[in-house]
């Protein structure tokens, strides 16, 4: 509380005064030593004019570096976007093939070979984009402070996207060799996959219902309605994640890759579910506070009325 903070600060006040006195003594003691070290003269101090010049120089450097960053950023975003699209294209090509493999061996061989080829092209795009971004990160470390901070945030974010794309692409680089194992793994995980897929609609429904929070306080009935949708899908996602984590401990190869993809999807839904739960919690806390204030106000009114009767 504000009162508690003031009380704590008051306790610190005497200690600060003692430290201030001690610091003053140290400064007085050091002045003769500094004068002696400087040949008996005064310790040089930066003039106001020099400070203004330094400030102007820093501002000019910030503007120069910021312009350079803004000019290079779109090209870097385009490189990463192109690599990301290439990875998505590979996964889109592979999905129907794994779901319904062609019976003709030559057709299957040609299709899996085409996917590996596309994966290698996507890898080249990721490698080139990573190389360019690493160069930009090195340059960013030499920027003026504010621009350096902004540049490192932007380029590090793009680097993270490439890392995520690389993780998604890796299983398809040996797609032809591991195809049959992947088909078996996909079939074995069909039930878990369908459960996770069924969560998507319910998560979106809960998000839409909780959007009313952005307009103000939700009623208890509205909160209960969202909770009724949210709790089952929350349980489903958490149960699926536990099952996936258990299987991943002993999985390898294609099975581990398939489990990893399922886990990423389930974690995405969990993040959205947790966000809705946070909104509901905040709404309930405000609703409880509102009810408490109402009860308190009624009690104050009753006391005032009793006093008026005396």
C-alpha cells in the first residue's frame, strides 16, 4: 500500500543522511589528492559547451545509425519471409503424401524426391538469410545506444524466426529415406493428432466470447459461459501435452519429429488458452472488487442512517 511504502521510505531516511555525510567527507579528502595528481591545478571538468557538443554529436550519430537500420530492415524481413514461405511450401507438399501415400513405387519415389529437393532449396534460403542477419547484428552492436537497442531487438527477432523455420524444415531434409517410418508414425499418432485438431475450434470460440472484456466489465453469466467452453479444451490440451511428452522420452527418428510437430501445435493452443484464462481472472477480480465496494457502501449508508436517528 502507499502508506506502507511511505513508512519504509521514512525508515531509510536516517541511513541516507548518514551516507550523505560520509560521502561528503570522502569527497573533501580526495580533493587535495586530485589536485596533487594534476600538478597542483584544478581537476579538469567538462565545460557546458563541450557537453552540448557531445550531445549534438550523439544525436547526429543516432539519426545516422537509425536511418541505416531502417533502410536495411525491409530487405532482411523479405529474406526471412521468403525462407519462411519456402519451409511452409515443403510442409504443405508433404502433408497429403504422408496422409495418403501413392501405391506406385515410382510415383512415390518421384514425389518424395521432389519434397527433398524443395527442402534443400528452403535450406539454402535459411542459410543465406541467417548469414545476412548475423552481419547486421554485428553492425548493430556498433550503433549509438538507442538505435543499437532497437536494431538488436529487430534482427534478433528475425533470427529467432529462422531458428523456428529450421526446426520445422529439418525432418524433410531426409524425407525420402524416412518416409515409411513417418507414415507409420503419423498413423500411430492419429488419435492424438485429431484430439489436438479438435481443440482449435473451441479455443477460437473461447477467444471470441472473452473479447467482450475489451469493451468493459463482463457479467458473471458471461464469465461462466466462457469458462464452460474454456475448461474442457484446457484439460484436453494439457492431457495431450502430457501424453506427447511421455512418448517423446523414448521416441526417435520420424516418430520424434512427428511428436515434436504435434507438441508445437498443442503448445500454441495452450498459450491461447492461458491468455483467455488470464482475461477471465482479471475480470473476476474486478467483479469481486465491485461487489465488495457495493457491500461496503451499503454498510456505510446503514451506519450513517443509524447515526442520523440518534
